[in-house]
């Protein structure tokens, strides 16, 4: 389709470290060192951008101050990659405040998921997007995830939102091929990023500009390989990559962020800690994750995070 925003974009996890305090009991804090380390690993794996503080990054469980620190850590390690910051909330005022923080902290773009829970009309959504776009000079990536937000928009409505200034890309988590085809006809210079990972190859071959991926947290080189096959118009190779990714995709679709952290613990030493109401994997799910790990050649052997990320031992 042709766009300035293309390639693989990873929805990055937020690694936590847990500790115990006699006054407050068990608590967690963001492991900023590993935020930077994971960001650098993504950059060295050929990923175009990482998006922080979104679904995979447990953004709803981060404080405003933590979000700023996560952006700072990612920006410090990005290399030539772009850093996107999730700013979507059910409140327009809150989203504008997060957008201001992200721009001031050095993010290269913003991801705005459609406002969830309060079920706004399309007119309300338009006004929401317009207000956030007007509050920043950063490119805006509009994220559509009906399963998570319960906000349904037609292809025509999605295309209408791309007319708003600063809107640079659409991230679509549906499996609807008509969205790709319709957006290809309706938009002008706005990227279409496929976010439904089970059908990533099909969406890419239909003309998507890139892939928005959670499983790239674990297997970035494999997802980049899938995108390279798509870009080379090699359908057979793209479907082969999709097949190799399928066990990982299925696990993450079923178990969410906890599955990503379970696999990253084994591969690069991240803690499995998630914040409630999310929960670590149960025993059966851990067994399933172990089976996935055993069949995924793209997951590196267990090595120190410093080696994986190419960072110095001294912090």
C-alpha cells in the first residue's frame, strides 16, 4: 500500500520485579532496566517500532508516573526504532494528559485505542479522536479492537477517522479482510497495520502495511521473517512462518500477557509477575507454554538478559 509506517511493530510487555516490605507486604515495581533491555533486543531483531503501556504492557495497571518512566526507558534504548506510547482511555481528558506526557518524554507516536466501557456514539468517537489529535503534534495510530473495547466501527467509519489531521495509521485487530481492501481504496497515506495475529499473513498479503504483534515479544525474528516474506510477495513462505507461529499465537490468544512473561522468563530471565486482576499461569497452562517453547526454534536459549540485549553488565 505504501506508507511511512510499516514493518513489524511490537506491543511490548512491561516487565515487573516483585519484592516484599514488612509494612506493605508483597509489591511490584516496573523493571526499567529490562524495559530498556527488551527494547534493544527488539531493535536488534529488525522490528520497526515498539508500543509501550498498551494491552501487552498492562497499561491500565500503570500509574501516570510509571508510564512516563517506561517511555523514557524505551526511548533510551530504541536505536533507529520508533517508540509509540499508548494513550487510550475511556476519558478524553485523561488521554490528552497521557499524550502530553508521551510527547514531552520523547515518544515518536501515540496509539489511541477506541474509548472502551462507556459505549460512545460515532460522533463521540470522532470528537474524542479530534481532541486528542489536536492536543499533540505526534502521529496518531488509531487502534480498533472490538473484542476488547466493544466498539464496533464499519470500514467506512474507520476511513472517516483517517481524515483527521495527525492520524497516521490504523491498527485493526479484526479478521475482516474487507477492512484491508476498503482502507486501501479510501485512505491517503495512512498506514494499515494488521493486529489479528492468527490471520497476519493473509492480511499482509492483501495489502496491509505492517503487523502489530504481541507474540513478537517472544519471537521477534520470526515475526520479522513473516513480514519479510509478505513484503517479498512470497505467499508460501509467509504461510510457513504463520504456521510456525501458530502454537505461540494460540497460547497468547488464550492466556494473554501472562503467557508472554512465562516464555520470556525461560528465554531471557524476565519475571512472570503480572498485576491483578491479571494472574500468572496455572500449572496446566505452564505445561502448555513449555510445549510451545520446545517447538519454537525462534525462542533463544536461556542466556543472561544482558547478553540478549547487548547491554553492559554495569547499570
